[in-house]
C-alpha cells in the first residue's frame, strides 16, 4: 500500500481501510497461533500498513484543526 494512494482517500475510506486491516491482522495472528500458516512475515506487513493508515489519518485531522 502506497502512502500517496492513501492521501487521496477520504477520512471515511481510511477508517474503513483501517478496520479491514485490523481484521486481517487478527485473522493472520490466529492462523500463526494455530499453525495453519507459515507466513509470519505477513504480520509485520500488516502492522506497517496499519501504521501508514493511522499516520495519514492523523495528518488529515491536524490539517482540519489547523484550518479552523
């Protein structure tokens, strides 16, 4: 997921994206815990994607506060 793509999205879309990523992170964590998958690196990628979305959301919220 590219940061430039995320900046083009609205805050509502980013919120939905964040929920989807957190669900995917949970499911991935459960699969690793029950040894259904060997893709441990996927957890790190999801965590970084979540951080990117949260960073862009924070940027958008501070821009709105600055304009008021």
